[in-house]
C-alpha cells in the first residue's frame, strides 16, 4: 500500500432521517473523498512523534485528514442560498488539529444543541417559522449534528451515554403518565410551608392524611431560603400512599428516609438521597438539573425529559430505573 493514494468512498448524509431538518429531504449523490496524502506520508509524520502518543499512529493522521475532508466538503445541491451560507460558515475553520477528535466532536455536539434550542424557541411561535432566524438556526443545528456524528465515528468515542441495561426501563411510561395517575387516583391536600421549620414538619407524613387524601408539599424559595443549607428528610405514609413533593424553585437537599415519595423536580441543581428501604419516583423537567443518590436497598424510578441533566449515583444493591432518554443525564453505571 506504500505510495498509493488513500481514498475512501462514503454516502453523504445530511440531517437526521425523519427529523424534518432542512437537509433531511435533500437528495445527495454518492461522493468520494480523496485524501491526497499517502500511506507513506502518514507513516513519516507518525515517526516524528514519541511512541505511545496519538501522533505516533499513522492511522491517527489519516483520520485527521478524513475529518478535514468531511468538514470542508462543499454544501450539497438543493440548498437555498441562505442555507448554503450557514452550512459553509458552520464548517469554516472549525477543526483544530491541536485538539483530540473526541473533543472536537463534543464541541460540535454542543454547537448543535445550542442551535437546536434556538430553533425550537423560534418554532414555538408559529408565526416565526420560515423566517431568516429560523432558517439560520435550523441549518446550523443540522450541519453541526452531522459534523458531530462523523467526528465521534472517527474518534472511536460514543456521542451518547452507554447505559447499563439493568438501569433502563423496558416500558414506555413517562413522567406525564405518572402525573395522570396522581390526578386520576388521589385527592391532594396542598401544603405550602414557609421557612425551614414548617417545611420539615410538612415533609414528615408517616401517618398520612386522616381524610385519605395524599399530601402535596410545594417547595420554593420561601420554604427553603437561598441562605439555608438545610438537609430535609422526606417521610411517606406507612400505609403505602405516597407523599408528593413539588420543588417549584430553589435547591433543597432532600433525603427520602422511608415510604414512597413522588418528587416533581422543577428546581435546578438540588440533590435527592433515597435511603435503604425507601422508594422515590422522581420526575425531571426540561433543562432541570437534579442529582440522585440511590443507596443500597432503595428503589428509584427516574422519569426524564430529553433536556434533563445531572449525575446519578447508584450504589450496589439499589434498584434504579431510568425512564426516557436524556443524554445529559449521567448514571454512575454508564460505561463511559
């Protein structure tokens, strides 16, 4: 193979199948990437790097060249002028050979995420669809998504968390289903505590409500002031009814010590510990951040939105189940 021009033929895909992105419906012909460097060139360059480093692998430089060829490929036919300009601008000067491909892939995925958020924000106002801003953010999201996918492929890293199947739900129940069950099956007794003392009392409900209702505790900044670092115990009724806790604002630290707590996590940046023998059903909200520690002997069902985030610590002997897909949620049992 020495001295032969390295070539690779690929199918050029833009956009995700069926996602309605600007590039998804574009017809793309097969394209050939010509990598002008030869196998001998890669071997010569690798020879200048210390043994054991990335640079000492000739294939590393081939993958770098392939990344440049993909990122700098001309825009596909069928795009409007506005879409083409965004496509080319997203690619221009993006790669930095001083950084690992996996890091550049991460940056591309972050760019895609930010652009998707802007696109979705505009799409929420129907009148804004098709505007210049909508075209810009849609095209940018699509281009960075395909760049990220290619760079992750070349780097050998995974774009998405690799989950332990023991922690993944086999059903398709969602947090909305849980909320519907609450509305259909229980009458709620609302509590809106003010101050830490009232809040501690409201969260302890071992006897349950005398009228057969389910206690619903609403927490916000008035319940747990920003200056407080109080750790709050949550105690569910002994008769099997849940206690429902809505964290509407603030960052309280909650420990479910016994019984069943349903926690609606509207807050941002707070922690939940679930003790041995206790059960928690946690409903994560869009772009909410919550971290759960599932202790040995605990049972946790975590229902997530696509943009829920946070680190979840699953101790040996805990029964932890993730419902839904949220790539910004990290489980301690993930393989990466």
